[in-house]
C-alpha cells in the first residue's frame, strides 16, 4: 500500500457506509428483549458475528460475544490493510492507534489475575487488535499467578513488563491494585510517546500525536480533579502539601504525551473552589471545547457526569475527522472512534433491556453522531 493513504481510505469509506444509521438505532431501541435485539442485529452488518456468537451462547452472553467479535473483526481488518508494508507510515500510525487495546486487554488480564485463577473459558477480551493477539493474551491470563504472568511478559520482552515488575512489590506491600494499574497506564503512555518520537516528522504523525494528547489531557484532568476532591474531603478548607501533590502527580496518575503542563495540573489540587478550577483550565490553550462541560460541572459538582460529557466531546472531535483531508490518517482515526462508539451504543441498548430501563433513559446515555 502506498504512503499516500489512498488505498486505505478508499476501503474505509466503504466500511463507514456500513456503520449503523439513525434508523437502525431506532429499530434496536424498539426491541423489548435481548433475543429480539439479537434477531434485528442479525439483519445488519453484525450478522456474521452474531451468528457465530449464537452458535456458542444465548442471550446476554451471545450479545457480548457478538459485539466483541464484530469490533475485533472490523478493527483487525483495518490493521490488515496496511501490514503489507509494516514499516510504512500508514502501518506505523494504524498500529499506534490500535495499541490502546493492548493496554485495555492487559488491564483486564491484570484484574483477573489479581482476583484469582481465571475460569477455564478464559477472559472475555475486549478486542485483540493491537500488538498482542488473543493467543498471547490468553497465555498471560492462564498463568498460575500474577508474578508468573509478569515474568512471562518479561520473557516476551513486552514494553510494559519491566514497569509492572517494578511496581509489584509496592502493590503487594500496600495491597492496592491501583499501583499496578497506574504503572501499566504510565508505561503504555510512555511507549506510545517513544514510538511517535521514533517516526519521521510529518503532518500525519503530528495529527496522531494531537489525538493522543487529547486523550492524555482528558485522563490527566479528570485524575487531577479526583485527587483534588479527595484532598478536600481529607482537609476541608485546607491545602494539600506541595510535596504530596508532586508525589501524586509523578507516581500515581500523570501520563506523558498530553499538552496540559504538569504544573497546571498540580495547581488545580490547591484550588478550594470549582470556579477557580474552571478559570485556570478555561484560560489554558487547546481547552476551549471543554468549557461548556466544565461550566456544567461547576454547577452540579459530579465528576462522573463531567467524565461522560468530556468523553462524548472527545469522541465527537475524533469522528469529525471524517471531514478532514481524505488522503491522510484522519479517516482511520475517525473510523476507529465511530466503530468503538457504535459498539458502546449497542451494548448500552442491551444493558437497558437487561436492567429494565426505559427507552428515554437509554437514549439519554447513547452517543449517536449527527
């Protein structure tokens, strides 16, 4: 495949046309049971994945398996399109964009290992489309314990293994799995940053770097606000010592690759009012799109709701790249976001049926692009 992205994006246009329409969502929302939902999905581009899932499971289990199969197949198809020239810029950038699934799947494996031995059926992996395939992830999952899993990752020279091994003693001493998860998150972010830095500079590399920065900024901002909230509960009306703030930023949650300066994130921890937090963030470059969501948070104070609104805004910004230059990496970024968002929407509809939520409640949670 040539480096001009023409072949890749011609294929992506065809794949985009098979995303669920508003009318299709309406038909899904009209279903009254999981079986009805599966039946209607079998009449859409999900047909092959749903039929394969139904050959092994029924009901909610089949729905989850079908969504996983469909997402894995579509994202994996894009990866396969560029791998005839694995060292080309399109291939490198597609691999970087899909490497986020390595982090998600490894996190799921870590959590299962911490909880105890995996069941014989294995973990319901999200989408094995990154550098680690399902065989490798399953092998990690079925190690006898957490240390053995990390030792195998070291043997395979995974870029995340050393950080996990280094964090393991502290996690064991403190009994806090979040230490291990934070080590994975930080090492994944550093790995992506190093991968991008190794590529020859170009407009496409810069665009992927910008999209990664959007994600890092959102993660780091929300982490800062959670830490600030915890500080206010512990020290009402007081201020967190700077040493503790610096420790929290450097060791617990700060991810490299974002555009928000660490000094700004640290400053948020010392602000006693939400209005001041808003003023600081709103005056920072590249945060204009966040202002409506932050203004809402100032009023209601709910970080979970703020996270949902900011994640919607991030997804919308990525999907909007369908309108960018078609001979760049932009349509691939947009397609990945649109397909992942679609899978979340279908799962939300199914979850609503399982828990007896009203149609209006489910619609409120959906993120259907305009």
